[in-house]
C-alpha cells in the first residue's frame, strides 16, 4: 500500500499502550550488541523504523535488547536481532567491513 515503513510513528508520540503494545526483552551475547546498533546507530535506527515498533534499546551491560511494539513488530524485530546474533557469534564478533551490516538490513526488506 501507500504506507511506508515507519510512517506510523506520528501516532505513537503520546506514548500510551492502548494499541496492543507490549515490552519484550531479548538476551543477546555482548559481542552482538554492537552489530545490532550498527555503525553510527544505523541498524538500530532501521529497527526502530520497522512497522509495529515503538521503541528499541540495546543495553550493553545487561546484554539485552528491550523492544516495545505490537506483536507483529516484536516478532519481526526479534527475527532481525537473531540474525545479527548468529552473524556475531559465527564471526567471533569481528567485523572487518560493513558487509554483514548491509546483509542484516537488506535480508528482511522484502
């Protein structure tokens, strides 16, 4: 349709939860946190603009990601976070270039 991802943000400014939003915490290994945030916050911004997401925050100390959104948004965001975790674990947390970052963003744009 005409709705692009992230266009619904204007309705979320009042911060109330009556539209089925809930909060979920996802545990992630410490070395995945950086990939989830991305270079200059690129990936986390992308996640925050996903349909159905109100708020996402990565807690480096706790090794967790806080997701606030509706059911579909949380499922989609967790899918991408899981993907980032797999990349981080498989590459030992070392990212020589931005290829993995791009992969993370592009894999689920369909």
